[in-house]
């Protein structure tokens, strides 16, 4: 079971793991609510989510905690990547993020990122931490991580992906992540690299 309600992550992880003969089921489909992410690191949040999902469902659970980090903002948005604009807003009557369309949330997060990066270095990297637990109290969770370096550009480019992808530029490819075809993204992304590392670890444990 995938311990996430993020539709974009689910699509990417399903595509990445399908060739390996692994079927992922979203926790929402099994009636498992998302765990509140209370920690300040990707690792701690991924472990929390995986244990919670496994405890409620009784199944092995895979959790992905990932996001965007920037040099100029000392790592932010970081674990708050999906809620970056909501954290910055002070309007008490603002519509809760969970009730907004994903595209609207993404646009607000990107606008807040560009506002805070104005006049600063644009070096950034995507992070993905995967945690797999075989049971809620698994004493040896499988933990892997990967990064994807790039830089933030002002003008959005491309129509694929989600989140910060239209503004995340890859100098070696001369394209933003949103300009990559999904299969290409999955092959080279932080999430794709983390999945490859996870499968290597699983082969070691057979």
C-alpha cells in the first residue's frame, strides 16, 4: 500500500513499479486516512506515514516523502513543499488547501517560491525519501533516498508533471521537468532514482 494521498506521486510510483510486477494501492482506497506530517525532515515524516498506514491496514506500506529544497532559502520549501503558500498566507478566511484544486495549489506554491527567491540564487534540488515497512513495528525499515539537482526559473515551461515541475530547470537537458515526457521523467527523476535504489535493496534481502 502507498501511504500517500498525492495523486501525482501515486501515478508516478505506479508507473515506476509496474514493470517490476509490483502493484501499488493508494491508502485512501482502503479507507486509511493520511497521517499528520509533524516532523521537520523527509525521513521522519516518511517513516511516520509508513508505520501509520501499515498499522491501520495490516499491510506492508511504502511511504514517499519528497519535495523541493533551495539553497537561498536554507532548504525551504522542504517538507512543507505542498503547503508552502498556505504557510505564508495569513488571511483567516482563506479556503483550506485540501478544498482547492491541485492546479490552484501548485500555482500558489510556485508564486510564493518565486516571490521569496527574487534577487537570490536559484540553485535547487528535488528530494525523495522512500520508506518500506513490512509491519507497523518493523525493526528494520528499508530506507532509500535520492536527489535531483536543478535551478528555479521565473517563466513556467511545459505541461507535464505537477508541483514545481514547470519552474524546475535541468541545465544538462536544457528543459524544465514539465517539458519532459512522463516516461523520461520517471527514468531520471529523484523518485525514479529512489525506486531503483529500493529495488536494489529488496534484491539484496531476498
